[in-house]
């Protein structure tokens, strides 16, 4: 093959914060290859497709995306689709197919523009010779390993199959070491190609998969929920030899992730995160653990995109939600297992998601005109096949989709067929998940925080916080609750103890309540004057009790009725445009008397 190292670097030098730079970066990379001397056969283009008011829109602005129920990036050539990635709000498989058709029309247009743009500056293709193993070596490897590889590829157990193939590779390398010195890499490549050809031939010609399943058959599934006693929610999802442990943690608004990127002018936050961990032991390997890998970032984003549309609005469920998928064992489709374990764990945590969500990975084997679509692919079928097509969603429709190919492209018809088979597999998986838990629990874990939200007048924020945070610190110390306030006056109170949270709410309500005209208050006289008294009816809120409103008949002197420091019941008669309040003791006494059956009240 082409063994010259090739590197493409894309730098976003300017962003208008209205249009996404990712799709034009793909087009720019393709155009750069086309005009270079590197052998690059056909232009590749990408578009983002959205749907707004039932109309397909290509390359929408960020503002338009806010009104869309679809956000899918599609890449391909003039002849077919190469890559798909995106999410949607439970749209049907037929609608996904329509979106891909709309996207491919835009891709063909962009490919034609690339050809027109590049033609005047295109360089002659560089001379190169494919590096391939010699024919004699090819025959010797086939003679030593061909039949035995065919037998090994039918071993259902992954570990046993890998052990047999590893021993066979060692044996072949040792047998040919003297005859073909310093050609170990070529021998390894021929063994890999033989394994690939054998697996593909068995599927295309015999319909036989390595683990004995039919092309449209899903591996055995088991689901367990609530297996970790101290977490807020947990679930173990196992499909064949792929296993994901989903763990949910509920937090407050203070736990939201802060995001700063070039697409928006201000810092943003997100209250839902799904993180995917793929430790080396999940595939029986020992590796150094460094930073988060591209695989972990991509698979986590894919699973997060699948679950996101199903979460309740933050106003109804004011929690920051973090789900972690720990892949304990992997033999293909661990990202889709993560979707399943996340859905189960969220239900176990009592998060009121709209519906259960499951995912399945589809594969493809294409030899000439013969095509076989595979459901729930193994790791080997992913590595040696032509397609990895992940589809996640509910019984209603698709919420997340991702596809990459190792061939020149496939038609929309093949993708529509794969989508329908994926739906069949997804419904089967959802049936199995329902056996463990059908809907979210009515009660959250006793270890999860209870969150109460309340809205106050923004002008009252200072009263709640107090000088240098004195009031809010005192509230937190007295009640054990965690309190946060945003600039709009929305207060979030989180407490593992429901009693502590309610106590904090009552105290904040008392500090921030607004005077209500017509209500009777038990106040304290703060000062007296010749024309009446000023009465505090709420902390920091005073009104005038005029001398004429103190009692029935004439009052000669304010101190004849009330003195500074006296408790007094008053009725709030009115609040003028300047916020001044008019109080009446006379009206309060009359109302109390009526309530007591006409008896006098003092």
C-alpha cells in the first residue's frame, strides 16, 4: 500500500461564531490533498444537516440549530457516504434516511466545486510503488496457515480464539524465519490479511459468524440494577463478552461543567455529562494509563448524545447529572453497551427520563456485489469488516448515530437497510432491559441530595448573602444544606437531609418575602412620631401606621396606643409607586373581631 506518512493540519484562524468550522475544515483538507502530488482519487466533502419546520437545512447556523430536531454531520464522495455522526430528537429511521439523502445532494455539489477550484493548480501525481509482500512468501504463509486460520476463526470464545491465533502466528513466524529473514512485518501482514479474508468469506458464502450467530442475531444479554449500594444509581449491562458498569452521581448547579470554546462568545455550562472509561484490562492487556484517549472522548460523546434528548428539563429536575461508564470487558460495541448501562442506571437513580434508551452496532461485509449487514458486531467483525455503524435510540426513534467506513462509500439504500435492522436489534435489547427495570424509580437514593429551588426578587439577593457572605454561611452551618444563588434570583438548596433543605427554604422565604396588600402582619414598632408609628412587618421592611389608623375614634397621641418596641398586629392597606406602605391597626382589629364571631380583639 501507500506507505508515505501523510499529515494534514487544520487551524481555525478566524471564527464568526455563527457557522461551525468543522465541516468546512473537512472540505479544506480534501481540497489540499487534491491539489497536492499525493495520490488522492476523489474529493471528499462534509455537510451538517438540520431540520427546521419540516425542511432540511444544510450547514445551518448555530442559531438555526436551536430550532432543529436533527444535528448530523455527513461526509462522503460523489458516489457514496463515508462517515455519519450526530444526534436527533427521536426521529424515525425513514427520516434519518431522508436526512442522509439531503446531505448527499449537498456533498455532491461541494465535490464538484472542489474539482473546479483545484483544476488550475493541481500538481501531477507523485510516482510511487505499492509495497507488497513477495508472491513466494504469500504462498508459503497460505500453505502453513490458511486451513488452520479457517478453523480458528470458527472458535466462538474470544479468548480461546485469540490464544489459538497467537500461537499460530508465532509458529508461522518461527517456521519462516530462516527462509525469509528480516521479513517479520510482511509475514504479520499476510497473516492479518488471511484472517480478514477467511472471516469475510465465511460470512458472505456461508452466513456463518465466528461465534455461531446469524447475521441479524444479537448476543445474549443480562441486566442488573442497583448493584452498588452507596452510589446514587448503578447498572451492569452485559451483552456477550462486552460489559459496561454505569454509575450515576447527582449534584447541584455548582457541579456543572464550565465550557469555553470558539463557537460562542461567552462561557457556557452543561449539567449533563457522560464519561466513558476503557481500561486496558477490559481487553486483557497491560498498558500505561495516561490521559483520556480519543476513543474514550469519542465514545463518551456518542453515548452522551444518545441520552441527552431524554432527560427532563432542568427546571423540573434541577440536578447536575454525571454518568460514568466503566467498560469492564469488551468484545465490540462497548459504546452502545454504555448507552444501555447509562439508561438503566439513570432509572435506578430515579431520574425521570422520557424513555429507556438502547444502542446497537451494525457491521458490513462487501465483496464485489455481495453484501451482508451484521447486527451487534464483535470486535473482530469491526476490525476486519467494512463498516461500524452505531445507532442508539428509544422505541420511538433514533437519538444518536455514528458511522465510519473502510471502503469507498455505500449507497443510501444500504444504509436504510442497516437502519431498519438496527431498529429490530434495538427493540430486542429494550425488551431485555425492561426485565430489569421498566421506568425510573419513584424515590431517589437516600444518599442523593434533595434539591429545592425557589425564585426570589433579584433585589433581595444581597439580603440572603449578607455582608461578606455572613447570612448564607450561617444558613448552611445551621441547616447542613448547600445553597447557591444565580444572578436571576434563582436559589438552589441541596441537602441529603430533606428536613435541612426545607428548614433552609423557610428561612430564606422569611428573609425575602414580599409584602402582600391585604395581609395581616404581626409587627414591631420601630419608632413613633406625632403623626403615627413606623412598624417593621418583615425583617428590614417597615410601613407607616398613621395615627388615624390606630383605633376607632380619635387618637390624641401615638404613645397612648403604641410605644417603641411594642408588638402590634397591622393590616397592609396599600403600597404606593415609591414602595411606601400604609398600615392599619384599626382594620386588623376589625378583621380579627369578625373572625372571632364579633368579639373584641386587642
